[in-house]
């Protein structure tokens, strides 16, 4: 069936009245609305009506058709009706002229809107207000002001329209001037000003106006209270918010939907989650905003399972509620669930907003799945939000974290208006992908470098294990006058820990104390880790014991540090003490640390107990690293067959380190059969690591299988693999020197003298 459009109705209207009547002029002139009939030839249209009632019906039909055109924004249909009205001589009658204004206004035709206003018969206050509001809605404030100044008469609506228009365009000062000039202030006028302040982020000014409004004796309405509560939330004026809450209850507005929704948000921001739930439960009527607000309650307290149950029970969802759940899953490390939920959202016909898309791209990055991220990129282009600066930043970050910095650079280059987030993401992306030269070049071009920019460059270098460059960049940062923050120190301490640079770490510790960062749990954890990895266990224990607050990461750092320094029994005691005396729930990383400690001290039964506790006691799904720890634990204890059976039962695809651990244990214990099977599995994984060949060769040599030894060596030569030489580094006067085993190259100006001294020492030892 062909849709019944306004143009079709116009044709029917014209054809029906072409067969109309020719009433006496006396009948028409007797009708109350006929005193302003046009006295020209154009009046021939209305002269065909038999009665005044028929004429009134005709005007009403024209007006309803124009309203329909306005609703559909059908400019062609509206113009057709306008032409018919002109021909019939009724375009200047108020029922038609007012709707002409609305139609042209909805279609954005301000010139036609003003023209229709000028063609109207006499001054009509309502029509002028409509025209001014139309100009204001489409941002033409100059025309709106001109029409307003030309008005022979104004009412409160006229003044309020100007106040609202200038507020929405961000011209607050001029809006306030119109408000102060208004001679007939009403609750609508005050509310328009208060809402405008909130929309422009001037919450404090909104509260000042609200107080002034109460002092003048004007009683607020539900719209006023909704905006005032938003102002309290935005300005963190929670004491004022509670006072406003009392006024709302006293005036009986606590049953209004918009007011109660804003009250839920107020209680959430005050961390009074029980009151937020109470307000929700007492609501007689709820909408999607109400449900979404309470969903935020569960998300705020981190109750993800309850939030999901509540989300599934919601009778109606919107883009905000979907985005809230997806973001929470992404932040909670449940990237796959976030992507599944996003797929459901799109399938249900919801259009994701920029916040949702950013969360999904973050989830793709955490999974290192560039294919998923590229698909989301396609959706971004399809929905037309690829120009959004936040989406562009998320795309750059996703591509770089997935090892595709060139694709990230394409997004960066096509982003017309780049903000600091875009620049930082691209610099960090180059840095973390071993492209430090490009990172440096882009960093130099970056406008307005701040602490986040420096941190991005430094953290990328840490991820790339370029610790010498980390120290160099940190030194340049200090010279530039940029003050480091907690994130900076965490990254640089990580570099010191990995480089075992105790002296440099102590210098950083002094700077941290001077800047007053010692109360930070992140700094305390970084220092604990640095001292432990540098071999200063006592300092590590001291820092850990003095931390005012400890999280699971801090406990994991201390437990791992003790184990790495041969104090695995202390690690187990510390872990058991944490379980007894704290409410901390062990995380994946914490269990990985305690399993590593069990490996170091050969506590096989204890390790098996902790592995079962992790799965069955805390519901944590083991990762590949946990399974590798268990294989290593069993293999080092000589339980090679049990270790092989365990690795074959792993539900995930075992990582190469698991087979390497088994192969290494086979070499130590001379088990060539299991070692041979482990080596074959390693090669099947495509890991061309020369150390695995060396291990297998040593296993064959230990049992006298010299022909097999030669076969392995020949295979290494054919595949071009060479044994990696040992490497060591030393920090002398803030400069790092790296030495390879038996390397007489010019890595150091006195390398020949050092090797001569080494030869001398070796001869003395063997003498």
C-alpha cells in the first residue's frame, strides 16, 4: 500500500472543495471569525463555502495538515498546502499562519518562517513567539533578537524564549541580561535560567539563582527541582542536595518521575546506595532512566553478577544501560562477555554511543584481537561516528595494543582535530611496539606536552623492555621541568627492578619521599618489587610493612619477591597470614605468585592444594601461566609422568613454556623418552627457540646417544638457529654498559683490557 502522505491529502482537500458551495456573503459575514476576511479576488476560495462552520472546518483541516508536515519535516507537502492556502485567500488567518510558522520552523526554513510572519494579518503574539523560538532553535540568534526587539508587545514566554535560546548557545551573560530585564518573572522564567546554568556547567550559579527564586516567593515546579538536584550533583553540594530533598518531599514532588530519577543519582553520588535503592523501590512509576540509575548502583559497588541479573530483568533498556554493562565488563577484565553483550545490543537494534564503542574497542585491545577491533571500526564508519575524537583515540589505542601501529597512524592522520589523548595514544603505541625513533619524532611534534604525554612514552618503553631508554627519557623529563607523578615513578621503578639497578632505585626512593608519595599503594608496591628484584629483601619487607594500605597486587609483589630470593617458605607463611588476617580475596596474579613460591621450594602437595583452592574455593579459572607453574612444580619434583599427563589434560592450548619446563626437567633427570616427546610438542607449536634444541641435545648426551646429539646439532645448523650468548649489563655513572659472552667488540672503550684482566683472573684460579 502506498503511504498516505500530506501531498495526497492536499489533492483530496482541493478536489473536495472545488465542488463546494456558494453561500451568501451575509452568512459568512455573520460568523464571529469572518470580520477579517480578505477583500480581494483571492477570496474566491472561501466564497464557495455554504456555512461559516464549513469554513472553520476547512481552516482546521489546513492547520492539521501543516502540523503533520511539521511532524514529518515534509517541506514539499507544507509548501503545497501553503500554495493552496494563498490561492484560497486564507494563508493570513491565524489557525493557518501559526501552523505555517511551525512547519517552516521544523524544516529549518527560517527565511520562509519570517516571511510567513510578515504576511500574517496584524500582530499575533503567539505567532511572533513561535517565530522567535524557531530562529533560536536553529541557532540564528541575531534574527531572533531582531524579531524580539520589533515586537510591539511581549509576554513572559517571549522573554523566556530569549533566555533559553542564549543559554543553549552558551551565551550565558546575554541570557542573564534578558532574564534581568524581564518585567514578569514566573516559575518558567526562573526554571529556564537555572536549567541553562546547569547545561553550561555552571552548577554553583544555578544554586545561587535557586536561592534567589525562593527568596522572591516563587514556588518551584518539578522541572526546577530536577535541574537543582542535577546542580547539586554536578557541584558536589551534597548538603544543599539533602536540603533540596527535604523541600521536594514537603512540596509533594517526590512522586514525580523526573524528580525521583534525579534523586537516585544524587544518592549514588553521595555513596548512599541504600537510599538510592529505597527511592527506586518506592516509585509508583518507573521508566528506563529509573532502571538505569539503579543499575549504576550495583555497578558502583562492583556487584557485577547482581548488576547483570538486574540488567536482564529490566523491562526496557536504552543505549545508556547497555553501555554501562559493557563498560563494566571491560573494566572488570571480562572482555569476551563485553563483546558478547555488544553483539546482543546491535542485534536488538540499538545504536551504540561513543562511550559504548570506546569500551568495546578497549575489550578488543585487551584480547589482542585486531580482527574484532577492525569489525568495530567498520561499524564506526557505518554509523558516522568516526570523526568523534574519543572514538578515534580508542581506535588508535586498539590498533597499537594489537601490534598494528601503522593502522593506528592512519586513524591518527585522518583525525582532523586531535586532542592530547590522540597524541598520547599514538606516542605510547609507537613506544610499546619497538619503534622508539618514531615515538620520539612524534613526541617532539606534540603540542603542549604534559605529564600524561611523558608517562605514555616512558610506559611504552617499559613494555618494550628498553630500560636504558627509560632512564634517559626520565632524565630529559626532569630537565624539562615536568614534575613526575605516581605513574611516572611506578614505571621507572619497574625499569630499575628489571635492570637490578639498586642505586638508581634508592635515588628514586628519596625523590618519592621528598614529594610525599609514600602513602600511595602503587608506589609502595613498586618499591617493594624493586628492592626484592634488586636483592635487598630487608628493605623490601620494611617498605611492605609500612604501607598504610595493601591490595592484592602489593601482597603478590611481596610473596613473589620472597620466593625469588630463596625465601619461599616465608612466602607461604605470608600468604596464609594474609588469608587469616585480611579480607583481601586472592586474585589470579596472587595465586600465580604463591604457586611460583611452591615451585621454588618444592612444596608439591601445597602447590596442588593452592591450585585446587583457586579453582574450587574462589572460582578463579586458571590461565596458561597457572598450568605452566603446576607442570614445572611436578617436573622439578621428579614426577615427570604425572607432569606429562597433567599437561595433556590442560583444557587450554598449553603454552610453550609448559613443554619447555618439562623438557628442562627431563634433561636434569636424564629422561630421554619423555624429553623427546616434549621436544616434538615444542617444535609443533612453531617455537623456533634454540635453547630447546640445546636442552634435547644435552639429554641425548647425558645417556650417550651421540648420533642423536649430532642430528640435533645438524638440524640447528640447517634451520639457521644459533645458541644465544649470555648477556649482562652494568650501570656506571648513570650510563648502561651491555656485555655479551666473549665479545671483544667496541661496546666499551676498555673492553680489551677487561678481557685481559679476566684471562689473568682465570689463570690465577686454575694455577
